[in-house]
C-alpha cells in the first residue's frame, strides 16, 4: 500500500495538488456510487493536518510523511469539490 502511495505522489509531481482526509474521499466515493444508500459528506475537515501553531503536521514534499489518513488530489478536483 505504501509503495502505491509513493507511486501516486510521483505521478502528481509538478501538478498543483490539495490534501484532504482519506475518510472524506471514501465517503464521497460511496455517496457518488450509491447516493440513495449513503449520505452525502457535509464538510472537509483538514484541521487534523494543522498543529497548534497553525503549521502543517507533515511535510508535503516528503512522501514518507504521508500515511493512510492523507489523500492528495489534483487542484482541479479540489476546486470542483469546493464549488459544491
């Protein structure tokens, strides 16, 4: 799984990206697949990525800082989610 994540990060190199909690993305995909069976996720909560000093708790340029709770998406996908 970790190797797959690193490959995905390499594919997004030099492309503007955004981060979001993996759980939100899973919930969003479940809702898209079965909107009558799953509730639409309300908000994207990125507060777990910010420390008490308002800094990131991980280095987005260091693939080893990414874990299963963080998902990186293209900025264009983020802009679309944000518009909804």
